[in-house]
């Protein structure tokens, strides 16, 4: 099982951690939400939680709880700019559908 980031995403994570004054990495989780059933939840972590699994990619640490990992196994997190907007984009091979707004997915 794995989770990875592109060099652009890793750079943004490092910048955000530096701006906030520290942290060990980015926690990625799945929550029930949206019109397709699930949504990604991101937060910067000061320390790993007991239930976290840890992955290192492009020099940054990614933390994922065991319950979320099967739904995002193999996902690559990218940083993209689309028009005037920029942000993280999830390339999730497990997603069978996404909603029109791109905020939620189904497996």
C-alpha cells in the first residue's frame, strides 16, 4: 500500500509547513461527504496519531489512518493550476466516479 506526491505537491507541502512554523507532514484522510459519497480531508500534522500509517514521498511525510488507506491506496497527490485556481489534485486509481464539482468521489 502506498501514497505519493509529485515534486510540485511536495514543494507546496514544505512551503506550508515552513509558513506555519513546523510540523511533521501532511495527514490525508477520507470522510463521508459530497454527492459521490467520499471526500478527501487534508491537515498538517504536528505529530503522528496512534492510528496513522506513514509514507515518505519526495522528501515529505504523508500520514494516513488505516481506515482511509484502502480507498486511497496508490493515489498520487499533485499540485495543479487551472485558470486562476491552484490546489491539490488527487489522482486516485480507486475512484470509480467523481462528482461534477470535483469535491467528492466514489469507490
